[in-house]
């Protein structure tokens, strides 16, 4: 367990090999059928960064950054937009024809993720996946749709019908194996300056809801950093507190990230604890915030940054 943890930390500590991320581009689509009508959402992602939205009323991309067109010409982008418009309608019609009767409830959620990932030396991997009602349904590989085990009979039926449409599986395959890697590489080049930027985290401490009588929940907030890999731990002296619970790293909406790391301690033992943050933007100078110094009252304590 400890060994695994160390491996995980090695992967998370900035500066390790994990910084060489594979180049990937993927589109996430969510189609919801409710009260006799469909609502579609789509977004395009370069790695972990959203760079495209989809304007459903015009059926066109919204480019979130000046470089979100990569090196594609307007003509090529319009071809892609046309493909998505046709695909959105196609998925909707396919679902109505083949699957609607299987979902008698009043709401159906379809989630689709499709795109490509380029690994140096290994070429590209494409990963179209479909989930229905939040559960894996089917995936596409080697020009063939395959049902997921969880998809059961419905997924086998859908795959069988889809695989009969050879023209459309060929088109999908070409888009994923030719267009997607070219688009992804062009975007990666165009967005290099953005992708390589370093934004320092801000950190502060607070106390969360008491976990029980005589106990405190110390919360270390770390926010506004880029890129995503970060390391956060509660420490006493140099000793890492294994009880640290790290939340998920969540998007802030402006391209930066935030997370919280909490520690449940007996009230008398909080003094001397500190939250330590390592991030590539800090140039090796960790942020360390001490609990309780310059306390502003029992429920809200600001830490002091010591470098
Ligand atoms: C369902 O849609 C109809 C029109 O399509 C609308 O009049 C009605 O208010 C909607 N009902 C709900 C519960 O949203
Ligand atoms: C979406 O398209 C509509 C119709 O072309 C346009 O009026 C609207 O401004 C677009 N929205 C965004 C956010 O680009
Ligand atoms: C893909 O399909 C072709 C022909 O059906 C087959 O020869 C090949 O081995 C398959 N490749 C993989 C990776 O499944
Ligand atoms: C765009 O950039 C990629 C990768 O650098 C390159 O392979 C491609 O030829 C360029 N041009 C177009 C139109 O895709």
C-alpha cells in the first residue's frame, strides 16, 4: 500500500516524467431526452483543457481561445461542424428507432466521448465510448462497435444495427485515425504557449464541519493553479500525516484548478500542523501554511505562508 502511495506521489509531484503528457483531443457529448424533446451539449478538450464549446442553435463551434482553430482552414473546420451536426441528428434518430422503447422512464441520458490520444512511439489510440443512464454501453475499435458487458442485450442489439452501416463506421474510423491526430497535433502546436504556462496556487486554511466531539476538521484550500498536477499534504514538522484526505482536483472554470485536503484531528493536537503544497509553478519552494497562527476566531483560521 505504501509502495503504491509512493508511486502515486512520484507521479503527482511536478517535475517527474508524468509532465510529458500524451497529446490528446476529445469531444464530450451529452444528449438528454426529456419531455418529448432532446437537448444536446458538446465540448472539445485538448488534454484536460476545454478549448471548444458547441453552439447548438447555429450548429457551430465556439472557439474558447484564439488558437482553438489549430492549423485547420475554415473549410476544414466547416467540414467538421457539418459532420457533428449530421452526427448529432443521426444519434438521435438511431436512438429513437432502435432503443427508445427500451427506456420507458421519463428521461434518457446519453454520454459520448470520442477522440484520439497520441503516444510517442506508439502512434495514436482512439477511444469512442458511449454510456446510457450513466452506465457503460458500447465502444468503437477497429471499425467495429462492441457492446460493454454492462450494456447487456440492448447494447448487443445496438452494435449489431450500427455495424451494418458500413459507410458510417468507415467515416468514423477515418475521422478518428486521420483527421483527429492531425487536428490534435496542430492544436498542440498552436496552444503550446498556453499549455506550458505556469500559474501559482493560492492556499488558505479553514475548519470544516466538526467530525465529532472534541475533533476538528482542518481544511487546506489550494486554488488557481495550472497545470493540473499538484501535491498537497498535512504535515507535522517534516512528517506527512497519512490521515490527509485529498479531494478531487476540480476545474475553476477559467482553466485553472482547485482542490481541498482535509485532516481530522483531536482538537488539542491541531497546533503545529501545517499544510504543504508542491507545484511546478513554485520553482521548488513549497507553500507551507501553519494551522492556528494569526487565528481569527474558532471557526476561521488563516494560515501564514512560510517559504
Ligand atoms: C413539456 O413540453 C411542453 C411543450 O413541448 C411544455 O408545454 C410543458 O410545459 C413541458 N413540461 C414540463 C414539465 O417541462
Ligand atoms: C450561437 O448562434 C446564434 C445563431 O447563429 C448566435 O446568435 C449566437 O450569438 C451564438 N452564440 C454564441 C455564444 O456564439
Ligand atoms: C482489426 O480488424 C482486422 C480485420 O478485421 C484484423 O485483421 C486486425 O487484426 C484487427 N486489429 C485489432 C487490433 O483488433
Ligand atoms: C497541421 O499541423 C500538423 C502537426 O504539426 C501537421 O501534420 C499538418 O500537416 C498541419 N496542417 C494541416 C492542414 O493539418
